C-alpha cells in the first residue's frame, strides 16, 4: 500500500509538470514516462479547464481527472475502485507554469523562471526552470508549447521520487468527450495519504 501511494505521488508530480491548459485547448496525446521509480506509457486528454490522464506503468493502472473550474483533482485506482481527492491552487487562469505550479503551497511551493525558447517535435516552446523550496523535491525543467498552451516535455530531478522524464507524443486536436472528465460510479473515496506536499482536501 505504501508503494502504491508513493507511485500516486510520482504521477501527481508528473501532472503538475505536464499541465498548461488554456481555456480553448482541446486535444489528446500519448504520454511517455521514463524514470528509475516509474516507466511506461499513458494517455492524456485536455478540454478547457479539464484534464484526464491514464497511466499503466508498474502499479497496475492509475487514472487522474483534474477540473480547475471546481478546483479539485481525483486520482482513481481502478484495481480496487477507489480514489483520492485533492485541492488545486491556481489563479483561475489555467495551468500555465507561473499560474499553476507557482501557486502551490507547502512542499509543492516552487519558484518558476523562464530560461529561454526551444523547439520540441516541431512546436516552439518556452523553456521553464522550476525550483522547489523543499530541496528534496529538487527541480524540473519543462518545455511549454506556445501553440498548444501546454507543456509537452518535462525533466524532473529530485531525491524523493527519483529522476524521470515525461513527454507528449502523437498530439491530436479536437474530439474530446465531456464524459472523460466525470467521476465513474461505484468508486469509494480513500483518506488522503500522508505524503509531503500533497494538497489537502477541503
């Protein structure tokens, strides 16, 4: 159970890193994650202020749904039909690095700095360096695609979850169903695991 909670935390970090939704964004993409603690493939759907991510990896499958209109995210574990609900802190302007990551509190608090521009897979990106106040959390570098208003690549370096990279591939615009962002029936809420820096439910 502790290992499962740890993997949920790693996925949570990846979500923070790969979040850059604009109000008009609507697309799907493959998610490729590589790291010492977790490696695998997943899928991401984005529509407006909502995001869904499905990831298999080494823990048997995790689904994350985030809704900034409501200000919450849900991490679902289909294996036992349970979920963990967390509050998100933003300025109400989507998931851009300075609005979203820069607004987090506690051990997720971080300084966000734009350090240049680069092209990744044909997309012109703003490159950001995110340095967490908690030194154990380390830092992450992310490439924010201007055309998509969404980061398509991230490199995270820390001593808690280990180093890992995440990148979006096969990006397809449009045709994202609203039903993807609804909490499925039959799932039960679990108590928030005591993992440093995870936002608490209100």
